C-alpha cells in the first residue's frame, strides 16, 4: 500500500511555467488571481493535453522522464495515460482511483482511505481551483513572476504532511488556467509535469475514465 501511494504521489501531482524571480502579491492582487482562477474553472468542462513528466530523485544522477496523454472532464474525472518509456494508466472517476500497470488493474475507494482521499482532492482541486480556498488543509502564499501567477501550498493535514513538503501551482496570466504543478516531497525529491498542446472544452467520452 505504501508503495502504491508513493507511485500515485509521483505520477499525479503535477501540470508550461517559467523559472524566474518572484515577488509576493498584495491582498488586491491575490483576490484578482482567486477570481480569475474560479472563472477559468467554471468555463472549462474538459481538458485534453500531452504531457512530459520529470522526476528528480536524490538517489539518481539523472532525471526520470516520461511522456503521455492527460484527460480531464468535469466534475471529477481524470485520466493520466503514460506512454513512454512504459505503459501505465491512472484514472480518477469521482471517488474511485483505478491503476492499470500493463495488464494488471487495481482499484481503490478514496472514501475509505484518507490518503487517497487527500490525493484525489489535490488533483481535482488543482484543476478546478478549489485548492486556493481550503485554509483548513493548506497554507497558501501568492507570488508574481514574468510568465505566471504562482501559488505555493503547504499541506496541513497529517496524512499529507508525512509525505509532502510543498505544492506549487503555476497559473497562466492570460487565461488563469493551470500551466504547471510542482510537488516537493519531504525527502527533497521533486516531480514536475509540463503540458503541451492543451485543448479545452473538446468532447471526451466517459469511456476514457473506465479501465478494463
């Protein structure tokens, strides 16, 4: 179980952003960012994109790199389909997480597992922007960079604090959509997923969120 949780944390957290100097936002700017993110979430019903994932681990000299396809459909359906260098699919369909590793399929109910429930909340909350209004579970700080609005979230729940140090969300300044999500673990390991060729509000069949 512990191994599976680590795999999900490595694979799922995350969504181009830029590395540049940042400055803290004032209260008025924070309110503007929150409003923009909320409005963007309301007008986005589906997302289809390619992605490149990079994982930095202290025990490895080189980054682990993989590519695949990402699908999101309102309200709570997500599919991460890893294509290279291996075949691996993770689907979140409401309160259920299903993992397909080659031909083996495992399913988990997030309502019966607090950790999976928190992971589900983070993934969906990153897309829908609800993570910005969850003071009981996250301490947030807002910054401005040349290319993005950046929000850093520090987990407050015991379930996540044991694994995660910080989550950083990058929002595009033009349309307030999520461009990048970075996850830093307590060990210092880091995961970043960069999305490419992002398409919004295209038809996505429900079958994409069912694994057999």
